[in-house]
């Protein structure tokens, strides 16, 4: 309690004032400080929650290999005779050879058996057969630049296709049949290129064309599509 001494008519009077009358400014100041501290704590808590959510969120699946031909170029691809970019897809042709083939550029890539391969393809014409179902030699392959080192081959079912009919193929790397002097594991970590091949049983000379689009090899483990 604050004590005021006041002289009245020669007498000294003692007046008691409550302590709160002296401390209201301090209390108001303390309330403001406490409010700021609480706000900072809320911000820190929100940041911690956001950080935990970011750690828990799955990583986007990485593209190991991708050709979409959306840039209007062949993107390094070649063919039995010629290639061209038509409407954002790769058209590959053959004139007089025994098969219709397309070859991608050499690309360093490390594959896992669980990676997913997908693409769309159609046979536009093939002079030695009356339907694509007669092209019994039909493969997508991943191959090393050096013949014999390694080839991972995937048979393509064309039994129900008509000329000009687009079909999407999807399969895991593990579905491929491997041949070569490398081990399968060494091959998966080596430089390789993608290729397509279509031929009749006798590899007859032909005039042919096909269209391929959206070739992608995508990781599928510990990631979100």
C-alpha cells in the first residue's frame, strides 16, 4: 500500500491507497507481452505441423525415361528408313527392309525391376500382311549400345489390332526377358536405348509405318503417381 502524507490544518493525515492504483500500467503491459508470446507459440506449432506433413507426404514418382514428342522434333529417334514428328507423336517408316523398327537415343539410366514402362503404338500400314495380328515378331526392347552386352525384351500382343488402331501397353521392368553377356543387374544400371520392332514370320521385305507416343519409364516404389 502506498502511503500519502498530507498536512491539514497543521496535522499530518495518513491516506492509504490500494496497490492496484499504482500497477494498472504494468498489468496492461504484461498482457500485451503474453499475447505476443502466445501468437509466436501458435506460429511455431503450425510450422511444426507443416514440417511433419511434408515429411509424411509421399515423394512424386520420378520419370526415369520419357519421350512425349510434344516439342515437334523426333527427340533423337531414328527408324528403319525415316522418322517424323506428326501431331506431337513419332511416325517411323520402313521402305524395303525386313522389319519396321524405331530406335531411341542412348540414355544413361538406372532401372529398378519395379519401374513401370508404358507407351502407345499403332501400326499404320504393313505391305506384307493383311492385318497387324500377322506380325508375330513384335517387341519393345531396352538394349545396350554394344550388341551382345544386354537386351531386355517385351513381347507385344498385336493379335486384336487393326491398322491405325492405337493401343497402350504397360508392364513392369521385371516382365522383360533378358539376354546378354552382362548380368541382369549390371544391365539395369548401364547405358541403354529403347527400340520397337515389328515383322512377319519370315521378315519379308515390306513398306510400312507406325506411330508411337508417350514412352515413359516411371518409378513406382515409395512415391505417389
